[in-house]
């Protein structure tokens, strides 16, 4: 989707869902990282994160457009446009906008060493191996045995 198509999409959603025209600029801003979109109160322009369409799809992106248009229209009308305001929450529910954007962070696989206490059978996970003769279990003072490596998915920062 290019800039012109984005502008057309925002104008169409504004007319269809809100019954009011969108008379300012909508643009992609690739510097946005954790948010899906942003409303500028001084210029009344909207910025959108282009990664949302690529990673989460067009349906989620339309929910974000509706969210930002709620800020836009309520602010221009002089009503409560902030997330905490009742007017904002009601309008967002009416038009079917998203309250929060799903995470854009990628998952990465981290490997851990798994150890088991021979006395109390408790499991611990460590990123680095340790010397079994130097360390004992904190719960029962029993000895550890190495079970092997396991993998876990975690979100990248």
C-alpha cells in the first residue's frame, strides 16, 4: 500500500464509519516501533506504522485506522479524545476500532540447560552450564544432575 492508497483508505473509513470527512494528511511513518498509529493534535495529521500491514494484516490495520480517527474526530469536536475518556471508549466500541495493537515483536528461540535435583526432583533452567560439584540445590542441599538442553520462545526486545 502506498501513500495515496493510505490517504484514500482513511478518507473512505472516515466517511463510512464516522459519517464525517477526513480533511488532513495520513502518512506512513517507519520510525514508529511499538505503536500502530499516532494522531498529531496540532496539525491533525495521522501517522501509521507500515509494519502492521506486513506482520498483522489489513484487518488489524483497519482497526488501528478507526482508533486514530476516533482521536481525530473527537478532538475536532471538542469532546474527550483521550484513551481514558468515556466519549472515546464509546465511539471506539461503536465503530469497531482496536483498543490495543497486538505485539509487533518477533519471537526468538533461546536455549537453556535443564538441571534436576536428585533429592527433591526440582528443576532449574540456566543459560550457562555450571560445575555440578560446586553447586547444590537451594531447597534441600541435594546434588544436581544435567538433563540436557531445552528451547523456549521469547519476544525480542
